[in-house]
């Protein structure tokens, strides 16, 4: 997958402006074949993403991810099925166990779905640093394809243990990047600073992609061209 993807929290509201911003970002990311993240607890956003991709004829080129954060096998499976329905997809490219919620149970479910061809890749996500020890233990215990972590030039705690572990185990890292600084388009060096911020993350050999908010996807496209 290309290096730029869209974070699941990209849509901050349901206003016409927010949906238009999301649609613009989806067109860019889907055109690149990049990852589009989503979350089952944000059902309206999932439906919006599914509708926008279908209406724009971008379903085939999109790499769509969702998460599972339910407890218990049946609850987890229902949550995954609901996400796929809202996203208007029969298969998921990636499903991440969110914040290690009941991860050992959900791992078994995802392994079965992968064998059935319902999901291509499975992984873990952690939106903070409080679960680093548990995350490391899970990565050593089972076989995951990808993981999503907070990582930026100002958030580098994962460099000590988790990124080297991912590299050793062949696990691709999706770096969830905080919003880029809001520079004026005319501000001297703003494009260079955005480029440097993104390229810093991508220079780590374990990192295969960086996930940005919708408004930052457009900025990144300009910064990296």
C-alpha cells in the first residue's frame, strides 16, 4: 500500500463541509490505493465512507480497514459484520483489534476469517502508550500482519521497543500521525515542515504508512509532490 492513508477520526462532524473534506481525501487516498481506516463505534462515518466510495466509483481501488473492540467471540463477529455492511463491502483488507480489547478471543476470530478469505490482513492498534507491555506480549505470542501506533517526531516512545520488535517479526507499522501544524499556505517553509514531519516517520524501516486526518491528506499530497 502507498505511504499515505486516512485515519478513522478524519471526519470530525456530519456537516456538508466536513463530508466534502472527507470526500476529497477519500478520492486522493483511494486513487493512490492507500489505506482508509474506520471504527465500528463511529457508525455514521463508516456509512459515509461506504457511500462516498461507491458514489465516486472508488470501491475497487480502496484499501479499507476497520477495527473490532467488542468482548466475546459472538459480539466481535457481529461487530465485524456490521462494519462490513456499513462500509458496503463483502471483505475487509485489514481488521485491527482496537486497544487490545479481548485480543486473544478476537485474534482467533480474525484468524478464522482470514482463512475464509473475509479479511486479508489482521493486526493490533493502540492509540496511546499505556498498553505497550501488553502489546509487546501479544506480538510475541501470536502472528499479526500489521499494527497501528501513535508515532511522530514528537511522539517517539515506540522507537525503544515496539518498532524494533515489529521489524524483527516482519510486522508492518501504520503510524497514526497527529494533525499537522496549521501553517498558512503562504507561510515561508510550511510545505517543507510538513514534508519533514511526514518523512521523519516514514524513514523508519518498520513503518509502511502514515495515517493522517482528512485535511492533512491534501496538505501531504502537496508537500510530497
